[in-house]
């Protein structure tokens, strides 16, 4: 098993692993035992570690919970697995139930925005096991038809996907990632992201875990209509320089969600929480207040 950077090993040591549907799920549960929590959902191909610089800036008055989806970060990455967004939503539900959480405010990035859409669809049908008080969506291609996929994403989705995944290197990964940032991030962050992606054979699973993009096309009829009927506060917080989840997606979401407000982060790209954690935490604190 590949060695984790010191900062990631420390993050792992402060977290826990639980069994959900027979699979190891890594999570962090910070700040008390309240049945209300702030739930953070990460994106592809990274992990909940994406939030590590933001959490210390959110004060001590909130219960915060985050997890690594199956196939990502420190969670299990089984070889023959569907990696469906429906299963990821099931895991969120079961984790919150295990931890005694009854109501959440959701902050979601990238792939996590579509897991949120599935949770909201269940909420509308009164099939959700917890309450959602508000939602903040960041740089996720909810409207996949408007997204500009990277060359790596396109290759991973092609018949050559598994070969490309095996051949991908840290150098290629860092180069691709730098292209989707609006503002440079520390090399340590890129190293951590690569290490977490590679951990537990994760690199070999990339062609499988990216299948969530296909589900975005297939199930838009399930996920988009509930957004147009939402009755809770929604903030669309967007790094405007994102070349993948482009600004047009944020604008469309702000138009169709009746309760939505749109806030730009004009100089930031696809990973605002890593590019400028202080600016992002300031917005989170206002939104959660």
C-alpha cells in the first residue's frame, strides 16, 4: 500500500472507518454530538481531504461531518463495483443514521453536487432519512450537457479508459490539475491528492469511478426537476475561472432554483476550497450562520 504524506496520515488518524454495506467508509466527525450537522461532500477524483484547510476556519460551534465516497480517498475501492451515485447517496444516509444526525446543511463540490441532487430527489418524494435545511453547491457539472470535460476525463470514459488509468503518472495528473485551477495551490496539496487517489489501488479504479458522468446524463430527468421546486435556502458558490464546470452551469442553476442566490469567486477555478480557503470559509460562515 502506497505511503501517505504526513499531513494525510494525520488526517486519517483523526478520522474513523465504519462498515456500510460491507465496505470500509472513512469519515471525520468533528465538533460534538448535536443531531444537526454540516455535511461536506467531495468531488472526483479527490476526497474529503479537499476540505482540510477550510475546517479550522469554521469555528467550534458546529458539528461537521465528511466522508470519502466508496472508490475515493481512504475508503474502500473494490475491484468489480458499479460506483453508482445512488449507492454513494445510500452510504451518506446510512452514515448519518449511524452517527445520530437528523438534520444537515449540505456543502457539496463537483461530483458531490450530484449526490446532493439524488438526496434532494429523495427528500421531495419523502424517502429521505434525514432533514436538509440548506444547500451550498460549488463547481459541479449538474448540467452535464454544458460541461467542458478535460482530456483525461474523456480518455477515462473511452474504451481505452482502464489502460490510460494504469499508465497515468503523477506528472500528468499534476499538469492536468493545474489547468483547471484559477489560482495556484501548494505542491503539497497536489501530492496529497495524488497519494489519496492512488491509495488502495485507486488509480486502477478511475475508469470505473468516472462512470458517475454517464449517470448525470441518464438520470437528469430525476435530478433536475426537484431543483426547480426547492423550498430551502440554496447558495451557488462558483469559481468563475473553472474551465470544466463552466460559469454557464452556475447561471442555469441560479435561474432554475427558486430559492437560489449566486455568488462568484471571480479569480478562482475548479477547486476554490484549495485555491483560497480563507475566502471560501468566509462565505461558508455567513451561509451557515
